[in-house]
């Protein structure tokens, strides 16, 4: 529409110029007989007085110039009048046409969206995985919302149920994973038993309930994969980890302390990370959790674009200290999910809010209409989280909108 407006103005300007030229020619050649006679008389007097004094000659010559100058002035005024008249008439016609098109639904405002990131990667535990959501996860819902706006952006779900903040940080590259005890990688693809911890000796239970971000690893230059075999007589994390190399090669002796480089620690670093961790503990204070979050963010190329999701459990009183420090640290990059999901905003999520839901909301607790159990959300809850995230991404400019008119 802006380009069309420029064309209209240019057309009106040309019409004005043409009108001025035509006016000048017509007025000079076919104009008032009085003006023509005055010009002719001036010419005759010029011949008569050609041998007269210079002052008389200049007076008559100047008189003719005044007449011609008046013609030019009138021509310019005519051109301007035609230009403004053309703009006014065109404006009225365009306005009436647009009004009619809008009424008939043939004219609309086009909204095109874009993103200032190559993708979005969501790190977390079962709340990111979408446990008890009947197939609904907030990463999938976020992807669907962006698809609906024409944004073809990958959204990766890196949630693994049951993981604590240390384990999530290790998968995301915020903590180094190291070999605990020396072992040998055979030349062939025979699985080799191994053990590992984080860089300060904290035991990690990776791949037990999911391998997001650790589907492939590199140990001492050898690429392969880690898998966990449960002890048939044990439970939980009782079992043995094995490393299987991807291709045959030569035997490699791996010393204790050797770093295990997982794919999540090096890939997706041009993506915008959404970090949702802390529900399963392993942080000693709000400051400790912030430090763990910062360690993950420090591995990304653009450390100004990210989101930190607040925990959805507990009441306002119980989460007061943690949430205040998160807010102070991360500002608008922090989303207080508990507060939002327990506010009057709940009524916009297309759920039935009962009396006991209202009582929970008064405490600042996420109501049962958005939860499946004490920890996990239901489908409506995960969908609400995606909606809140999408709104925040737009507000922060990570997802931006361009407006244009189309017929």
C-alpha cells in the first residue's frame, strides 16, 4: 500500500505540472486579448523608443517582463491547484474503495511474523516432556502457535522426566560430564561399561529416563552413544552404563576425568533456550539455581535471548524468596508461571474454574483445573504455558510482526 501511495502522489504531481504548462501555453497564446495587446504594444513601443533614452527603453522592456512573470505565476498557481485537487479526489476515492472492500471482506491487514533466532530449544524435566498432559506438551503447542502465524521455526523438546537441575545442566552443556573411572574403548563396537559424574563429582543419572541432548557423545575423540541397562534385581537407577562406538577403529584407553562431550552441549547454540528446571531440586539456594541457569546460558551464541520459566508448584508465600530473586536477576526474561497460572488469567484458558480452584488461586497456587496432580499440569495447563511463552517472546521482540495491507 505504501508503494501504491507513492505512485498516486507522483501521478498527481505530473498532472499538476502538465496543467501548469498547458495553462501557460493557452493563456499566452489564446489568453486575454488585453494581455496580448499589452505585450504587442510594449513591443511596438520598444521599436519606437529604440533610439530613445536608455531609461525609457528599460521601462518598456521591464513592463513586458512583468507581464510574462505574471503569466508564470498564474501557471504555477494553476499547477498547484490541480495537484491538490487531484490528491483530494484520489484520497476520497481510495478511502471509499477501502471502506467498501473492508465491509465486503476483500481488504485486510496482512500480519507477517519473523523470528530473531534459528530455533528454540526447551530444556527441562517431566514438565517439559509433558507428563500427564494427554499428549500435549508446551514445546509442541508453542510450535503449533508459530506455525499458525507462518513462522517455520524448529522447537526442540529436551525434557527428561525425573531429572534434577544438575542433570539438566549437564545435558545442556552447563556442566562438564567426566569419566569417573578409567576404562578401555575396544577397537570393535562391543559395548564398554563406564561410569561418569559431573565436573565436581556429583553423580548423574543420564539416559535412564530419556536421552534428549545426549543421543550421541564423543569420548577421547571416539564418537558413539551411551545407554543404560537396568539391573533386573534392582530398581530406579540400579544398573550399568555402556558406551558403544559408532565405527570400528583402534583401541583407546580412557583416563578418569576425561570429558564426555554430548551433542546437547555443542549443538543448537544459535537457538533461543527456554530453561525450565528446579522442580526436582539439587540447588541449595535461589542464588545456586541462578548460577546453574547462567552456566547453561553461557554456552549460547546470543546470551541476550532466552527465557527462564518459574516453578508451577507451591503457593505465593512458599515461592516468594525464589521468585523475587529470579525476577531481580532475569527481569522480563523470567516468566513467573505460578503467578500467571493462579491469576484471573486462568479464565482465558478455556477451563471450568470451580470453587476449590478459586480457593487455590487465592493462595497463589496453580488451580486443579490446570493440573493433573500436585506437580504436573494437564493438557490445558501445558497449552496455557505455551500461550504465555509465545506472548512473552513477542513482547521481547524475539518473535516480531510486520504489518502490511493486502486486497
